[in-house]
C-alpha cells in the first residue's frame, strides 16, 4: 500500500519564506548563540540538493571572540571605503531607498567584529577535481560549468541554513564583498588554497518582534510563460 504524503502547514512555510531576509540592524550583539544551534542548522542545510550529491560544502564557523574580531575587522576594512563611496553617489542621485540600504550595510560593517557568530560557507574544489579526474582519467581545471555546479550546490545549502536560523529566532545576512580579499581571509582562517569561500554570514538572535514580508514586484511583471515577456 502506497504511503500518503502528509500535508505541510503551508501558512507557516509561507510565513518563513516571506519573512527570512537580510538582517543587519536587528542583530542582538549581546546574546550568545549556542554552538549546538549552529550545528543543527548546518545539519539541516546539508539536505539541500547539490551536483552529483558530491556534498563538497564545508562550513567554517567562528565563535571565538578573537577570531571574530580579526575576521570582522578585515571585513570592515574592505567594505567601508567602497560602500561609503556608494552612499555618496546614491545621495547625490537622490536615491534615498538605496542610501538607506547603504547606511544599513555600513552599520553592520562597523559592528561585524562584535557579532556572536560568523559562518563562512565554502566548497572544496579538490573533491570535485578528484572525482571527475577519476571518472575521466585526466586532469581537469575548474571550467565555467563546473564553477556553476559548485556555486549551484553551495547556495541552496546556504539559503536552507538561513531559513533554519530564522525558524529558530536568529537572523543572518548573506555577504560577499570580503571575497575581493579572499586570499587574506583564507590566510587568517587557515583555509586551504583548494577551498573557495562562497560568502560570509553574521549570525545572531534578533531584536524586536517578527519580520514583515518585504515589498516585491508583482509576479505578473516578472514571470514569462513559453518565451521572453509572454
């Protein structure tokens, strides 16, 4: 007899999907985040689909204050000059909405050395090269399609991680600008040259109440059927 799939609670799932967002100003910098909570969210994230089920993701979790301070200062030093210039441009253009986001990013950059946890999701290129080399009996470089498969594998897991965090009362934000100095970050954290960092994610419990869904364009304006703009 075929088992019947139990229905999901769609209202709760929809609430989770529409209220998981980039959290910067509402991160609680004073409340510790237990390591077992992070581990459980990573465990759930690793159920995400990934290319050939290679599971090449690796998760560097910083919860030591000195490590966080050093990584946070590197992030701040990289980001502040660039975003400050962006803010000036947006103010000159009268883009107040964009300026508001830039101010929020600068706030987080300033506070990054104080966040409770930083998570850096990575993928190990050596595992993919090893697997494909065995399969094809030749050395392979990271081709565009292999890069796409690698990022396409780690990003779903990262989003699952952020959903799991939000469902447990924690906030996060996906950041990537530190990758302009990925080599420096790798040296700081002892990450091998064969491992690519995909993001840097501050994690903390959130302050205030629940989050409201963000404003988005109507789906009728962005979804096309059977061809472009149809």
